[in-house]
C-alpha cells in the first residue's frame, strides 16, 4: 500500500477542465491530472434517466491532499452532487509513486 491515491471526478463536456486541472496542480494538490474528454455517462438523477457528454478527470495525489482537493473541486464544480471518488493505489512503479509523493504539497513562494 502507498500514500498515493487516484481521485476521479467528471465535468460537463463544455466546461474548461484544463483550467481546473492546472489550478489543482499549481496549488500542489496533485502531481498530475489526466483529462479524458468525450465520455458518455448514462445514469438516473432524481428518478429521471440521463445521458450526458462529460469528461473524466483522473487526479494523482496523496492521502494527505484529499480534503483540500475536495474543497477546491466542490467550490468550482458545476454539479449539485459532484463525483469525487478516492481510489487507493496498492502498488506501482517506485519511481512514479515517489514522483507523485514529492510533487504534491505546499509550493515555495515566488
């Protein structure tokens, strides 16, 4: 088991996911955000079937950053109930995991 986690959230297809991703990384809340555009989500909301074009964000971060990341995502997310799933990373490339761990956290002041 590692301290690295993956956080997943979706955004509407017409929202600027790059802006959120850049702010998350620049603030030290994640090492990397992968944006998967053009996904189709099928779900039920308030009892009504829905089909929407969305984009999936896969955020690589650590356990320590999850609460602050959730605050940022929730404050900027257009959905009433945003997806925010935290998935543990049980193993991976040691070099990559080390990079994630050293890439998150407070940024030096300029």
